[in-house]
């Protein structure tokens, strides 16, 4: 990958943050996805680049960025100004937890000229706590507990005959187990069936009591944190359960909206609907119509969208971070009830073309919204400062004027100082030698002389700084020194 230097290059609008590649390929991650974003940005008039965690240094004026050259059909490295918005696509949780990556993310969050969205992966247990305690979302949350002991597991199984065990930091269905407490017609006692998700299916073992089940669970779990969750009897198609994969993103107005909904059907021998674990893709309205009829299916789709927006808003509110997108798994039970199973702050690529294209556009449009919002806030801030007599430093340099810290003294002695402009003065107002309290006047004059000596601005105008003071209704104009 060649390096190009462009001294006059403009500041990129969006920087995609990923991991540096130690093998010499500059950066890791889904390059096809990154290229799609770069091209979508060009279509929408936004410049998009890729940055590795090693090269993102908010304190530097220019950093190493990677853009795609269509003529060369290759990625090109360039020294560019810091992007205005950073989109976190660190690919794996273990990467994000590295100290150097955490330091990079923290520096971005502290930087006043950078806007970072989706700074971290989600934690399943934390999500259930946030959503389960909120009045607007608790109805969507299955009963969920930390997996802590055999006794607690047995208590849950007495209430819910099917439980799912999930790693708190899992992804794409990896590490999921299912326990069923069943009683055969010819057996007086309960049996326990443990199903373990494998690459494309699941392996089920039967046990006469819970003790050997618990030992097997501990063997699989090791030191990893797990949760135990109430099993939901999902709607099914041809005896295979399905759930809905919902992509929620902020649009060009900064408002949460549903980008698209896909359906995932569990594999024949799988306990999850994840495609990497044997699941398949289908049309959600078709599946819901099959289970509930066309009219009910349309109502359920509307309810799913409303639920997804409520959940996204609550997650962002409780996280305290700026979020721009998330995907979530929602299930529909046999009665038409909606259940939340999982949310992902780093959504995988949707295979449905119409959802995919819309998702790319919304990422870029949200970045453009953040940029416009920042510019608007900056303009309003400068306007307020000008209205109150506090012009920007750039404006002061342009006009050759400086108030020499007089507003500070106006705040300290508001009854004595009027900051109305006076012709011929370098400053627009101050505290008069006779008006300022005797103990404070020498210090005030000394501070002004020191600042003038440091900046050299006293030589800009020949006339001395004046003050306008009202005492007893009579105006007085005096010089500071």
C-alpha cells in the first residue's frame, strides 16, 4: 500500500475506526464493508476513510488514513487531517478491551472537535438490567438471572421448563445452551435435557438429575460470565422456530428509525436462529402471515417497529454514549407477544439488498447530521458571545482589538463597570482607577500590563485603554494608566 502526501487535503467527514494489521496489511476488518461505505459517501458528497487504532491520534494535526483509489483499484494511505466523525468498527470484543484501544477511544471521547459514536460493545446482562427496569420496555424482557449456582438453576427450571444459557459477552450464537426439564409419560421423575450449540447444529444429552448437568455446564462455561433466561415458545414455520432481526439506525435528522426487518429461521438441528449456526433467511411478513394471517401480520410488524425504537432509545439513554445504530433480535411467541433477546452495537452485514443499501446511506447521513449540528452549535455559541460583548479570538485578532481582561473585572465589580464601547480605546470598557476598590486597583492594573506585555497588543493603537464608569448617575471616562 503506497503513501501519498496531500498538504491541501480537506478534513474527512467520516473515519471508520478499526484495528491495525500487524501482518503489514495496514488495517483489519471487513474491507468489503468499508469500501461500500467509502463509495456511498462519495455518492452523498461525504469523504470517508479508514483509520487504524494505532494511527488515530486526536492530538495530531494529521494522521495516517486509508482511502480507496478507484483508478488503481487499491487502498491508498494518505496523511490527512483528523476526521470530523469517528465510526467505531473495532471488530472483536477482545480487541476493544486492549489497553491501547481503550486509550484511543477515551481520547476520542474527550476531544472537543471529534464526534465518536458506538464506542463500545454491549453487555447482555447490562442490557437486560436497563430494559427490565424501564416501564416502557420491561414487558419485552424474558426473566433473566445470572448463572451462579445449581440451586438457582433448579429454582428457575421449576418455574420455566425451558431455559437458555448465554454468554454475557457472546456473539452470533456462540456458546449458547438450552436446558429442558421434561417428564415422559411412563416416567414418574423428571429428566433434564441439555442441548449445546455447535457450528451448524446442536448436540443433546439426557440426564436423570441436575447434578451431572451442572458439572457439564461448569466444564463449558469455565471462567466466562453466563446468564440463564426464560425460554420462549416462538412462532414457527414448518416446525422450525423463527425470530426477527431488526436494524435500527439514526437518520439524517438524528432520529432513531427502523432501517429494515429480516427473519431468521433456526436450522433443523440448531437451538438458535443465527445464520452462522445453521439458520436461514426468509421474509418476515410471509412467516408472520403463515402463523397469524395477513392482517395480524401487518399489525405485528408495526408493533415490532415501535418496540425496536423504544428499546433503542432506552439503551442509548442508559448507556450515556452517542449511538448511531444497533441490530436486535426480537421474537414473536405463539400468542403474538413480542420478546427482546439481544442487541448488537456492531451490527453484522444484512444480506437483504434493500436493507443493506439503506443501512450504508444512513450511516453516512447520520455522520453528516452530526457535522451540521456541530457547526450550528459553534455558530450559535459565537453569536451568543458576540451579543454579550465577548467576541471570538479570531474576531479580536481581525479587528486588532482586545479587552485586556476587562470583562473579568466587570464580573467582579458589576455596579461600577459599564462595558459600552468608547471611541479611541483599545478596550470597550473596564474598571476606573478611582472607581475600583483601592485594594484591587493596583492588582488590576498590574494584571493588564502583564497581559499586554505578553501579547504585544498595546502597540496596536496609540490611545490608552479607557473606562466608562457610572457613579451616582454621573458618567465618568478615565484611563487605566
